[in-house]
């Protein structure tokens, strides 16, 4: 039985549609579980909650909502699980999370309605911050060749190109935000070339994750997004 760390690590997988986030989240989860490392999985949107059901209906184009409203619902969907995330981490269990606030900002800020980036970021300010963001990068062209592309409303190449640009901006800002603070309080953002085989991407992910899931655990307190 592995020793429980002082607190668990919060690991978020982000990236464009079909970059392989869910595939890699499942692989990572398996890898951790096979080593008896305590871990819990979250996925956003969490389509099970009442708010998540509204989001699901919107994504499947079964209902229509104002761009601001759907953005706030995505954020509320994270807030309704924020206390659970904290409890899990404080109990010494790691979290692997498939998409988080970065998806929220990237998708809304890329819409033709041109909602300002800062407006998009505001509702998620002070959510539990990840310790590690694994950003899976892929060209929209390559993503298009993968299974299931185009089934939901945001999966068009032009939109995906804009989404990629907003992710790049967030990466720069996430790296810069902490420059006046202790660097150890900054979430670590790692960009991974997701255009390679599932195995190669998984191997690289493990190289970045392993230092975060040591028995000694994470000693710094849980951070707050953009604070
Ligand atoms: N959204 C938002 O607007 N605001 C928010 O706050 C949040 C989300 C949280 C649904 O999300 C939408 O919600 C999404 C963003 C928006 N946009 N759209 N549309 P979702 O997470 O539920 O989406 P999804 O249905 O899980 O798809 P995905 O995340 O886009 O895919 P993925 O998880 O990145 O990829 P995958 O399912 O692992 O793999 C896709 C296919 O590629 C599959 O057939 C795999 O077998 C294959 N695959 C995976 N990896 C590889 C490699 N390496 N090589 C070849 N083939 C591969
Ligand atoms: Mg997915």
C-alpha cells in the first residue's frame, strides 16, 4: 500500500477537440491505479449534474442559450464541484481532470460574439488551481482526421484555430502571472505534441506527472486560479 501524500496533486489535461485528452486521462488513471497511487477522476463538463444536463443539451444543439449564459453555466458546473476537489486533494488523493477553466475561456473567447477574454476569465477566478496543466497541442487539420470530429457544435476548423490561439495566450499569461510571486505557487503549464501515437504521448505525460505523485506529496497549499 502506497503512503498517502500530505496533499494530492491537481493535474488538468487541456487541449483542442480530439487532441486525445480523454484517452490520455484514462491511460494516466490506469498508470496511477496500477501503482496503488490514490487518484480520483473528474471531467468537465460534468454532464450528470442538473447544470451539466443543460450544458449537454446545448452542446448537442438540442437547446440554444446566449453565449454569456452558457459560459456562466460551464463555470457554475466547476464551482459546484470545487469543494469536493479541495476535500479530495486535502485527503491526500490526486485528481486527474479532463478539461477545466482553460477550456471555458478558450471556447467562449473564440466565438464570433467576441466576448472579451477578461470577462471570460472572471467567473473562474479563485477556483482551486491545478498544480500541473498538460496542454495537448494538435493542428486542427490533424484533429479533424480523428474519430467523432464534427459531432458537436464547436468542432469546426476555423473555430478550433481560434481556440488554439487563445490557449497560447493563456499559456503565456499563466507563465507570466506568477512572475512577481514565488515561482512555486504558479501552476506548471506543459505543452505536449499530441499529434504522435497514443503510447508516445502517454510516455511524455508520465515524465511530467511522476514528480507530482511522489509519496512525499505536495507540501504547498492548494492555489487559487489567477490570484
Ligand atoms: N467546453 C466549453 O465550451 N467550456 C467549458 O468550460 C468546458 C468545455 C469545460 C465538449 O467537451 C465541449 O465543451 C468542447 C469544449 C466545450 N467542445 N466541443 N465541441 P468534451 O470534453 O465533452 O468533448 P469530448 O466529446 O470529450 O471530445 P474531446 O474532448 O474533444 O476529445 P478528446 O478527449 O480530446 O479526444 P479522445 O476522445 O481521447 O480521442 C478522440 C479520438 O481520437 C478517438 O477516436 C481516439 O481513439 C482518437 N485518438 C486519441 N488519441 C490519439 C492519437 N494519439 N492518435 C490517433 N488517434 C487518437
Ligand atoms: Mg474528451
